[in-house]
C-alpha cells in the first residue's frame, strides 16, 4: 500500500503542477487578451481618426470641385454668349451693309429723278 500512497502522492503533485501550469496559462491568456483588446481599441481609434481625416479631405475636395465646376459652367455659358454675340454682330454688320447699299441705290434713284426733273424744267 505504501507504493500506492507514494504513487497517489506523486499523482497529486503532478496534478497540482498541472493545475498551477494551467492557472498560469489562463492568467497569461487573460493578460494577452487584455493587451490585445487595448491594442485593438488603440488601432480602432487611430483608424477612425484617419477615416475622419480622409472624410474631411474628401469633403474639401468635393467643395473645391463644385466651385471649379460652377466656374467652368459659367465659362461655358460665357463662351456660348460670346458666340451668340459674334453671330449677332455679324448679322448687324450685314444689315449695315444692306442699308448702306440701299441708301446708295436710293441716292442714285433720287439723282436720276432730279436730272429728269431738271430736264423737264428746262
């Protein structure tokens, strides 16, 4: 029976050693989990900060884009207006030429009528 007692004592010691080892592993695992949670929280905060910075930069870029687009749209409108103005100026110039030609013709007709009148009066 002594051998059994020794064996039981030895098993108890091994069992106690295993329990201590398991307790140490569990404690270390808890420490690792806590450290991991801290790192995840820190990484999440950094990630959120970077995301927020990117969103602000994106919003600024969108605002600038809208300004440039509005300017470009106005420029396109001005180009259309300038083209229309040039067309109108061309039409006015042609009308001016037509009126000038018409006046020359009327002046000639008046001079012909005046000559005929002068001939009749003589």
